[in-house]
C-alpha cells in the first residue's frame, strides 16, 4: 500500500518549504520532496535561493563590500590597516558555511513542524499520486489529498553561447569561482548580472556588462535608474547598453564574445563570461501524461490568483508560476496555499511586493514608479530626500542616493516608494507595511522616526511630497 499524506510538496525552495511548514503547523500530514544536488554532490533542502541564489550571493556581496570599504574608505575614518590582503579561499569557505547553516535550518524546521523531508525526484501522476525516485533509483508511489508543485526555475541559456561551467558560466558557477578573473564579461544588466558584476568588480576584476536593451533597469523608477547608473560607472562597472550578444567562443583559455550595438559588430575578450539573461520555469520530469496540469506558452504552470492549477487539489507556487521570480513572493504563495488547503483564509497582495537590488548603493522599491503612475493618468505628487542630508548616512560615510515617495494628488494614498542608498532593502519594509495598510503620505508624515536613522529619509521624502520637509530643501 502506498503512503498517504494530506499534502505533498514537490520542491523545497523558498516557495515549497514554507508551504510544507505551514501545512505542518495546520496539523496536516505533509511531505516535501526535493532532488537538489550541490556542486560537491551533496544533497540540501532550500532550493535555488538558499544554495545557489539569494543567500550565497548576499554572503559574497557582504564580504566583497567589506573588502572594498577597507581598501577605499577605512582611511577616511582614520583607520590605518597597512597592506590589505584578500583571501578568496576563506571568503568562499564562509559563503559555503553560511549556505550550509541555512539549508540545515530548513531540515530542522521540517522536523520541528512534523514535515517529512524526502530526498528524490517527484513526478505528479494522474489522480493526485506522486512517483518518487530516490537517489539510488528506487521508486515509490505516494498519495496525497493535495499536491503543491514548487519546482522553481533554472537559468536561461543563450543559443551560440555554449555553457561549459568553466569559461562560459551561469550565476551559480559565478558564485563559486576559486580565483578572481582579470577580465569578466556579464551578459544581462538585470538584478543578478549587476549583483555578480559588483562582487567581482570589488574584488578586482575588470567587469564589462553587455545589455541588449537601450534603457538601464527599465523596471525601476527612472530617477533611481539614472542615479544607479552614475554610481556603477564610478565604481568601474563598464555597462554597455543596446549591446546584444550573438555568440561566444572559448579559445586559448579566454572567451571571445560577439555583440552588436548601434555602431556595428564588436568582439570582447574576457577570461570568464557569466550569462545572466534571466531564468525560466523548471518542469522537466515533473508532470506525467494525463495529469491535466497546463503550461502557458512561456512554460509557466497556469494558475489562478490563489495558485490553483485547475486540476482539483493540485496547486503551483513560486518561480514556476507567473509573477516576479522572487523568494518572498514564492513564500507568501506557499503560506497562502497551505492555509487555503486547511480551510483557512489565504491571500497574496500581488500589488505590494518589494524588490531589492543588493548593490552599493542598494536599490529597493515597492508599488508603482513615477513613470507608471504618470502613464496611468492619475494626478500625483512626488517628494524626495537625499541621503547627503541624513546625519546617520553621513556618519556611516554612505551618504549616496535618495528616497522618493509618489502619492496620489486626490486622496494622498502612497502609490510607490523608491530608495537608492544605504540599507535600502531594509528601509523599504516600512513602505511595504504602509502600502499594505493603504496608508496616506500624511500617515507616514505623522509617524515618529527615530533620530538619527536612515529611516528618516523616508519620513522626510513623505514630508517633501507636500513641501513640508524639515531637513531638506523643498522643491
Ligand atoms: P527554487 O528555489 O528554484 O526551488 C525549487 C526546488 O525544487 C529545487 O530545490 C529543485 O531541486 C526542486 N525540484 C524541482 N523539480 C523537482 C522534482 N521534480 N522533484 C523534486 N525536486 C524538484 N530572490 C529574492 O527574492 N532575493 C534575492 O536576493 C535573490 N537573489 C538571487 C540571486 C541569484 C544568483 C539567483 C539565481 C536567484 C536569486 N533570487 C532572489 C531568486 C530566488 O532564488 C527565486 O525566486 C527562488 O529561489 C524561487 O523559489 P522556488 O521555491 O519557486 O524555486
Ligand atoms: P533579468 O531578466 O532581470 O535577470 O535580466 C536579464 C537581462 O538580460 C535583461 O535585461 C535582458 O535584456 C538581457 N539580455 C537577454 N538576452 C541578451 C543578449 N543576447 N545580449 C545582451 N543582453 C541580453
């Protein structure tokens, strides 16, 4: 007889593992299956985010920023450190240990919440059964009242840019380099390309980023994108816009990258080339014939706003379904689905999902950009506040960038908040909460912000919306 569960989750990334944990908290009998294999062959829960994405990238961003600050900024603080040395092996060891602790944490949370974690490949069969193939090839069939598909995404590869994992690499490989490439090429100036480019630039690589689109960071507020481009240029990131890569070949231990821009065709020679042109939903081997689960034309599993696939009691969440490919979006979908399965209330507010780019300065936003509000035709007002006027940012020697609040002219509702500057990713949480509660600008204006903190920048930007900023000049 096959094992029977209330819920089986396929995939233990930041969408799948929260779904499994919440199902356990809801007293459901739950199993979570994953087949993840690290580059050293070891198994781990946590998916892309913990093992090859959010966490290792942030570990290296932190280490490389500390190195760069020690090199360029300690002297300003009056700290003399003599000759600075970089130990990449130690840096990478720390990155690996941060990842190990975090993915071990998922296993511990499964235990604490009564989730059965299973190593193996999961394949949905018709009739809410799941075929599990273990690492040794042994097969078993599980049954469940509900199945949650959370199989995530994988990097997009470019035709004529053949991935070899050594010279032409993806984001995962680029997090595990064991030496600093003298010349690094990055295809794609998206979030991942910019974060990885920043890491290796800070550690000494000469970095060229090739981006097909003519506009820099088109998804961000225009003023923020302009400010970011200025800072990245100053840091020595050579970002070429309107540069479409058509081919790359490895020869003599280097990569020749062919790209075309308005001036014609060029060849760039680099020691390593990172392809960071986006991610695609991953469903290989996931769905047996006849399950009835449908994919859209881009390969995403089709779902409604509650992540129902249309097949009774089969749900799908995270990167494998529509919406931004972000860990926290997947997490909320996982929690929503587990609560709905338990007969409770569940909802994701897709309008209020924060985005963060962990460069320096950091970039974070929530809601609509000024350009989107303008295009929508609703009259609006804008307030900004520069970190150069923030005492805390000055004290931190990090007085770059600004905060910007966009609000409706009619009822003062906050429509979007955009920050480029120190700890922007942390600061944006206040704006997310404000927008979740449909706050007005006046609500933020009347909220006391501790002094001196970076959060005052959001307070002052909200005041500036009505030309009432105290610490900045109202324009
Ligand atoms: P995944 O994390 O991809 O997990 C899917 C899991 O399913 C995997 O473990 C896989 O092994 C397993 N699986 C798939 N098919 C099967 C099967 N048939 N049987 C068993 N197991 C299966 N997002 C952020 O929000 N913030 C960041 O800072 C951030 N940084 C990133 C940096 C990088 C370099 C990358 C690559 C991504 C980053 N992301 C970030 C994106 C984030 O990692 C994804 O949005 C997130 O991991 C998606 O979660 P998921 O659970 O849907 O899928
Ligand atoms: P994201 O989807 O945010 O990870 O960003 C990926 C970026 O890669 C996008 O801005 C794309 O325009 C860019 N891109 C995709 N294909 C190419 C290519 N062939 N050459 C240069 N840039 C590309």
